[in-house]
């Protein structure tokens, strides 16, 4: 049985998404990143342009947020934080940003 949390895959995914969206600067940064990634995405034989953009944005989200871990030294808190971040569905968060891009923004991204 799959348990969802406030419409998200799990608590960890919901919490990261909530924190990213609750700060105007951070929220706009990731919205801009979504538009940027979409503009540079190319379809492949296996994936659509949107899927490629989602994979790329998910990787960027994960990498940038993991780089910002405030306690990089090994220890209890680092282990707990890494365990929680390991549960985040970065793909779901990336998809939510890409879904918010309007048709006009998609056309602008391709031009």
C-alpha cells in the first residue's frame, strides 16, 4: 500500500517542496531553473523533451540541496539528514515545477 502525504509521495518530498515554495526567492530560483532546463532539453529516442527536462531538473535539485547540507561531517545529524533526503522523490518535485510552466513559456523556451 502506498501512503501519500498531502498529495506528495511521502513526508520528506512534501517537506522539501514546501520549504522550496515558502521562500519567494528560492521558489522563483527553481521556477527559473525549470524554464532554463526545459529550454535546453532535447527529446531522445526513449524520452520526450519534458521527460528529459524532468530528469535534468530532478538531478539539479538533488545535487544543489545535498551540497547545502549544513553539517557535512559524519555524525548522527548528518546520517539522519541524509536518510531523509534519500527518501525525497526529486522527480516528483521537478515535475511539479515543469507542470507550472505555461504554453507561452514552453514556446519561448524552444525559440
